[in-house]
C-alpha cells in the first residue's frame, strides 16, 4: 500500500493566528546613538579646527619654519626617540609576558602586578627621580663618593625614563595575547619536528603580532606627545618645540603648524598599523574550544628569570619609590608640612573620577555603532575618536582656551571644560576596551531578548551591559590612571586656585624642590596603583 503524505494542519494555520512577536522600534535608539556619537565627533574636531585657523594665519612664515634645518632635525630626533623606546619596550615586554603567563615562574601573580606598576608613574616624575639619583650632585654621587657621574641629560635620559614607564603598554597587550593563544598550534609545530625555539619563532611570535603592534603603537604615540620627560631631560623634541612656541603669543601660529606636522606623523603611524593587520585570521576556526596552556617548566632557568625580573622591578619601581621616600623623609626632617596635599589629592580624585565616567559615557555610543551598526558613518566616527590621541595635551588645552574665551566664556577655566578636555584626550582608551568587549558579546543573546518582547533599551540594560562590565571597568580604570598624571591640560585649564597632585609635583620639581615634590608624587603612585592592581589581578 502506498503511503500518502498528509500535510500537517499546524503548518496550514493562517499566519495571523500565530502569536505575534513584538519587534522593538530600532530607529529611535539608533537615532539617539548617532546624535550622541556626532557630539563626541564634534568635540574631537575642535583641536584640528583650532590648528587650521592658527596655521592659516601664519601664511608663508609657517612654511619657511617647517622647512628649516633645525625643524627637520627636531623631527628626526623625535622619530628616533619614539622608535628606540618602542623597540626597547617590546624587547622587555615579550619575555615578561611569557614568564608570567606560560611558565611555572614562582610568584607569577605577584610579578604580573609589580611589572605593570611603572605604568602609573608619570614620565616627568620618572625623569625627576632619575635626575635626583643619577644626575649631577645626585644621591648616587653622594653615596658613591664620586666627583662626577656620566651625564644623564639628553637622549639617554629621555630614552631611559620613557622606556621604564611605557613598556607596560606593550606588556599588557602581549599578556592578553598569550592568555588567548591556543596551545595546539605549538604542539602541532613540535609534532612536525621543530624544536621549542623554532616553534616559538615560527608559531608563537606571528600569533603575537597584532597585540605587539597594538602595544607598540600606544608606546610610540605616548612618546610623540610626551612633554614632561623630554623637558626635564633637556632633549628637544617636537612636543617641547611646540610648547616653547606656545609660550610666545606671537608664535602660536607657528606652533599650530608644528602640531599639524605631529598629526601627520601620527596618521602615518596609524596607517602603518592598519596595513600591518592584513587578512590573516588569528581566531580558532575548527570545532571545539581551545585547551588551557600547560606551564612550561623552567627548571634551572627560573633563577636567571627571577634575577631579570628583580633587576627590572628594582630599576623601574623600587628605586623610584625609594627615592621618593628619601626626599619625603628629608623634607619632613626639615619641617615640611603636608597641608596642601589633601586638597590636591581630593581635587585629583574628583577630576579623574569625573573624567572616567564622562569618557565612558561618550565611548559607549561610538563603540555600539561601530560593532552593531557598521557603516561609513560609524567607521568615520570611530576614527574621529582617535584624533585627540595624536596631539600633545598642551595643544588640546589651548584649543579649548581659544574656543572657550571666544565662544563660551561662561565655561572658560571651569571644571566642566577641564573634564571635557580630558574626554578628548583619553576617549580612545575607553572606545578600544568597550569595542573589544562588545565584539565578544554574542548577537544571538540580544536577538533572543528582543524575540521575547523586550525593547532595545531593556535588552541593553539586562543583557548587554552586564556582559560589558569588565570592559567598561577596564576603560574607566585606564582613563582614571592617565587623568591622574596628565600635566599640560591640567596646568592650562584648571580653575584659579584648583591644584592637583600633577600640578603640585610639576611646580616643585621645575624649581628643584625635590623634597616638596615627593609627597604628591607618592600619592599619585598610591592612588593609581590600587585600580591597576585590581584590574591586573581580576584579569582571568
């Protein structure tokens, strides 16, 4: 008997009898996101607009200054310093990351924290400590009883100070790459007859390339815009040249032209980083999940590894902290009071906390549009978010002075303007961490929430936001740390009588009052170390 297929009656039901799924209206929140991101993009365009206005006013004079031999020499010195510090930071960061993630090094969690702590030390504090210890008539000369030590000023001093406090940028990104690496790749290379060293160079190093390039980019950009260390070490770079020009009111147009050159140099770095990405896939594409890595047994090599880490931490952290304690005790014995320390600490916490919250709120719409609504507009807004990272803090500050004094006098030299300037400076850090976290949130979870009748706002609050928590906290922590030690913008935009720890340190060390600068410098180290340690320890 032939079997006749009878269609299911359930499939024959008319569509209107099925339960209707409530689809949220996306155009309203999408419009809100676009408006918020456009506001952020408009803020980021203020400094370039200011520079263009100033440069046009300079005319042919700016062109002649840019083509002078001294200007080109300064540009060469700046590029040489940035390249040297970037390479040295990578040389330090890769072995530290490997030791603290992939090996059985004793006290790995302890070394993970202390090797990242130099990040909280401002460059001008590191430079002043190097001068106070190794400079002419410094502590080392007194303790060793020598008549003269090698000159610390110039390229070597700037290179040493910037390397010791910027290598954690590369370290943190490379550590994250080691944690995500699939051990089966190295095992496959070993099964093909490669030695451990060959497998490391042929498999591990190529897998580290994106994180190594990203960390090196942060280091290079930081060196390009650094002002404190190069000024203390008397090494002439483009940023210091811009600052000197800005001190002369008659030369601000020339300083604007120099700043545009710095923007062009930074754009070239960003383009090189973009081209280095290529089309190589670094994620696991096969079925299943990656296994946890087995710890490499160091054996007798653990002792040289510990010596390396101890020497590095001693030079980068213990000696600076010891120098600060020495100057603090010396100042206390001389009757120095700490009455202004508490107000400066409170002011720093207020502006750093406010900048972290506001910057995070500004980064959210940019990151959401970039990940969930990709397109020409969203990509343009994301790239605009990085404009502030291309300029020194003094240029950002003077751009706000120009627009505040001419168009918004009620906001001139107020806390809101200072916090907004911090937003322009540090929003790339929050955008990067938020975007990375959002990429790891499965879109199917949000679609499931919407299919249950929830609005897009409810889905974001109840599903997306809890999953973004770690990335948001990391972004807020980075903004907090960098705001605590930001100097040029704070010096120029702070309200009258509003002192912070950064301005207190700079005002004292610029006049060689090392004992009076020790207390606020130690307070910066203490207040910044706690959030960094928490972020490092909770990174699993």
